[in-house]
């Protein structure tokens, strides 16, 4: 009969001698210690015992999920029906997260350890808070160290096989860490553990994930360590995050490793679902009914360019999808940006949709443009505008040109001023517009008209580039009109053309002889030198522009000037740009219409017809048109009908709010897609401030919806010209330390131009940025009270008194004031005293004198203007 030592049996059954001794004692087999000898009988007892255990454990194993563990813990709630359907709000979230907590660590660990052994470190680090919080985990902490010793692994694995039992009796939180433990050796010792522990674990895990068991964890989930653990999980899983995506990405894209162990995948997918559910928030209804998608058409109809937003809605797609597709086509577009028909067709094709082109809708207030056959076009004369700073010699230059290049007889024939005239140079005609340059650009451009082909910029050689010179450059650039510089007053002693060239280069006009492309001609209007060269250059540029028109068609021109003449009725100076206007033609210009009764050319001669590039005075309109209106010769019926429609449209437009850009409703206008460029005119007291403002404003351009565009920036008070440019370019004006002059203020009111003045650059930028994002808070807006002129300054030992006269409105002793000197704000503050004769008074009205002392300010000068105002809170119109 064979004899066995107890320790040998322990080894054979892969257990400890103590276990063997216990079994033997229970079966009344005597064995004192591990060295004791036992017989066959004892071995068969042990055999039976272990066989029974294995049998017993096998059927149990799949059932032993946390739910069953919960039973063991006497927690009835945890045995709730295994229903994975969403529970009412409040109950579910913790359950799911609880389930996740219980099971996820294993899965993560499993996957991490199997596929990313190096992540062990990360895991430990990430779970440290738990370890600190839970004493039991001290054991766990030791495990990896033991696990590091390969010899210990099987023992650990064996030892841990028993742990599920312990776990069942432990609080869930404790059980979970042990699950972590269980798996760890298993992962290290794959052959053995994968077959034993892992299936057990997965069978534990799966039901838990499946839902009902997730309830188990409910009370535990509130524990901070678990929450932390959960939060840390994303970091822990790292590369495995792909398996957490919606719709069980783990299944959709099986990793080869995962594919070998489908349990992991399925388990993870459960987790993924759980997680998704818990991420979706307590309101689980979101998941229930699938979202109804708008129908996706196969064909869409387009009548012309559409915005990305409109396109997306026609396509039944998300705007983001459309933008993405556009990006793939190499087009960067925002939601309000327009895509032209060609792009729209290609874009739709990308979605498998066909575009049906509709004829563009006809506007009853528009008259169809005549498209000329290129064969009918013949060269026409260039139309030139002279611009420049005050006193630089514009009028003198025009006079010089007229005198030198209009024959004496013709010159003598100029009897009346019609706002434009023609000169002849080397047999070629040039038309000069006699209106102030900026008006030719602004007033006309505001109506979409462009009459000028070339701009002559007059700069006095002794004075150099001045504020209005820069204004003129910006006007011309904004209208995309080529500039020829006439460096005038070359006869003057202080003439320094190189300095002028240098200054102009700084503003983007680099002279040809310096490698640039701006023609600069030195001239003297007085000495009449350089005039011919200047005209030659005009001819050259005109040639390059290939200016052409068709004289054999009905006329089209632009109103340059118009007024009501007492004797002759409405008189309009028209620059004919195409076709030929004849006496008797029915015409329409803006809202005015009529029949050409008479025409007078620039030499005061009556003419019967006027061809392209001819300025001519036209009589016969029933009303006075506006400068910039387009004149068309059409049949009488059309002229009347269209004019009536235009009048009606104008009335509705006037009644509706002006669409002029303003910071107050900028965001609304952006949202409505009315504004894509935020045009700004910047005026400041010094050049340095302009640069700082310009830069800071342009830095706002990361805003996707709207682009900041500085159309003009200059030093000095805000003047009429700034307002006109703003009106033409739909810009708002930002003044830094400067104020609008009286005329500019009035014009801004009629043109509805938003003028914002600031004393701190940061505030200006803040306001624009806030307006762009719809965050412009209700603010205090100033309400003007009056304007006071300082006429005399009296110095007393106690202070300085300004003997003043109230020009308009009133000033009160509580008024806020601003002192303006030459359009520049020199001080902002409050009054110290307001007196009439020797009495302190509360207010002084227009037309009265008063004595004013200003709080903490002594530097007052005769001629200074005091602006009096109060601050009133203004509610913004947009939400
Ligand atoms: N020495 C000299 N003086 C000139 C020349 N051209 C103009 N001036 C003088 O400069 C002054 C201003 O000339 P204008 O022709 O009135 O200048 P402007 O630019 O039309 O002025 P505004 O219409 O007020 O904007 C006048 O006194 C002219 O006589 C020139 O070529 N040489």
C-alpha cells in the first residue's frame, strides 16, 4: 500500500499542506503535520474532495455574478430582475456606473495587460487613490510585485481562485479590487488562468454589465474612490478607447488580439453601452426613439448662389457636413458664406444629389443689363478723377490741364460748369470729373456706380503726404481704381519729390523707378510743366485697361451731379458710359424718369446725341435723381413702371430699419447673414494709436463668421468724408481720442453711421469683440447735452475760469464734459463750477455766456469746445 507524505499530496493537488491536513481531519484520517505519512485511503478522500469541489464550482461559476454575490451579501435589491432597459431617472445612472465600476477595471486591466504590458505602471498610478482609501487593497498593491516574480505566479493564481468566494461575502468595493487581483496573475500566466480565472471572471462580469447586477453597486457607487477610479479610466485605457465608441466600436473593428478572446470584446461592448448610457445623462429617453432625420433629396433646385446654411437645409444635411465637404474640395467657407452655382453643383454631386438650375428671379425694380457682343465694342476715352489733400493744387492742376489742352476757342466756350469736361491729348480724349474726388467715389459707390477709370492723386512736393492724401489713396484702393501720382508744386523751393515717394511707398504706392508699379509724374500747375507727361501716362494706363464700349445701343450712364434749376427744372449731369443718348429718348435714373428734352455738353453747346465717355447735361427728367444713380434709356412704359416700383421699394426700405452696420445689432446681422465683412474706419489723434488699434482689430479675425476689414485709418477728427466713406462701404467709425465735427455728426445721423469714440484702446477692442459674438452687454451711452465755446481764459490764484458761450443745447453743473481742440479730445471729466455773472447756476442754455471751471484741469485755451453730455443706460436690441 502506497504511502504519501502530506506535503506531497499538497503539491499534487496544488494546495497547501494545511488544506490537506484539514480535509484529512474532517474525514477522520489522522495526520499530524506535513511530514506525516498517509495511505491510499487518505489520498482517495482528498481526491474525492477536490473532484467534488471542481464539480460543484463548474456549474456555479457562470451564475456567480455580482448579482449572486449580492444575494450572498443579503442585499435583496441587487437581485432585481435582469432588465437592461433604462430605468426611470435617478435610479439608473448609479446602477450603470456601478455595474461599470465593478466590471470595468477587470476588463481594462485585462486588455491592458494582455496587449500593453507596459501600461501596468499607468494602471497602478491611476488606481493609487483607491489603494489609499481602501486598506484591503494593500494586498493588491503587493500583488504586482509578487507577480513580477514568475515563480510565484501559479501560486498566486491558485490562491486567488478562492477569492471569488471571499469576495461574495465582502462588501462590493472590496470584492471588486479582488477581481482585479484575480485577473492580474491570470494575465501573467495566460495558459493556466485564461482557462480558469478568466472565464469565471467574465461570467461574473457579463451579467453585471448586462444590467440587473449593476444595481448591486448602487450604494457603493457613491464612494469617492470609485468615482475617481472611473474618472481615471479613460486615461487608463489609453489606446483602447476605440472600443468605447458608440455602437460598440470594439465589435465593429476587432483588434486581432481582441478577436481571439471574444469575451473581452463583448464585455467591453457592454461597458461601452453602459458608459454611453451613463454619459448620456440621467435622461435615458434620448436613446429610445431614433432621431427622425430630415428627408434627403436626390435633386435640389437652385436659382443662383446660396449660403452654406441654405444649401445644407435644401440638402437636408447638417451645416457641418457641408462645410466638411467643402473643405475636402479645398474651399474654406463659413455658415453664412455664399457658394456659387458651379461650386454648389460639385458640392451636391459629392452628396449624390443633382442640382436643377432655376432662372434667377426677376427684380421688378431692375432693368436687365444689355450684354454687348465683343465685336460691337470700340475703344472709349478714360474717365479721370483728381484727388488730394486740401491746397495741394487740384483745382490749379485741372485749370492747367484745361488751359493747355483745350483749344483757346473751346476754352473760351466754357460758359457753364457741368461737373465734368473733356480734354484732348495727342488726338485722344480724356474725361475729367470736376467733382471733389472723394464724392465721386463715395456718393457714387454707395449706389454701386463706378465712373472713374483712373485716379490722379495730387501731392504737393513741398508738403508731402497729408491725412487727406491717405484718405484719397484708401478711396481709390477700395474702389480698385489705378492711381497716378502728380507730384505738384515742383517749382517751389522746398520741393522734395523723393520724400513724397518715400511717404507714398509707406502707404503701398511704390514708384516705378523704385521697382514698384505706381506712376509718379512731377508737375507744376503754375508753370504748367509735366502736364503733357501726366496726360500721356493717363493715356498709357487707359490703353492697358482696354476701355471699350458699344456706341450703337441704348444709352447707359451715371448721374454725376443733379439739381433743380429754377428755370429749366431738374438738370442732371450724366456721364454716358455705354451706348448713345439721343434727344427724345425715354430715360430712367433711380426713381426719376422722363424724356430727354435737351442736352448740353461741357463746352455749353447743345448736342443731339452723346456717346460713350461723354459728360453731358440732360434736361427732361421729372424729378431730381441722386448722384451715382444709373441712367438708362428704355421704352417709356418700362421707365414709368420701374420708376414706380422703385419709389414703392424705397418707401418700404425707408420704413424698415436701416441695414447699416452698427455694433448694437452686429451679432444679429451676422446671424442673419447680412454681414460677412465688418468694415471699420479708424480715426485717432496720433499715428501710433492708429497702428495699435488697427493691429488689435485685425487680431479679432479669428472669428469665423465675420472678418474685420479696416477700410480707412487716419489721424484727425472724424469728418464728413469719413462718414461718406463709411456710408459707401457700410462701415462703422471708431474714433480714438477724436470726435466727429458738427457736419460729420449730422451726416452720420442721416446716413445712420455708427460712430464709436473711445479713450482706451482696450475698450474699443472689447466692444467690437463683444459685438461680434453677441455678448455686447447693456451699456451706458452718452446723451449729448450741448456745445460750449471757450472764448476767453481768466487766470486767478484759485484757478482758471473759462469765459464761455453756449453754442447749442445746454450745459449743466452736473454735466460730464469733454474738451475738444482741433477735433482732438484733450480732456474728459466734470465741471467744478458753472456760473452766470457771480452766481452759481444749475444750467446755462444756448445763446448765453457763462463762466466755467473744470475739475482737475487747467490747460484750457480760447477756441476750445466743451461737449456737455450725460450717461444713460441703453438696452441692447439683440438678445
Ligand atoms: N508754387 C505753386 N503753387 C501752386 C501750384 N499749384 C497750386 N498752387 C497754389 O496752391 C494753392 C492751392 O491751390 P488749389 O489749386 O486751390 O488747391 P486745391 O487742392 O484745389 O485746394 P482745395 O480746392 O481747397 O482742396 C493756391 O494758392 C495755388 O496757387 C504749383 O504748381 N506751384
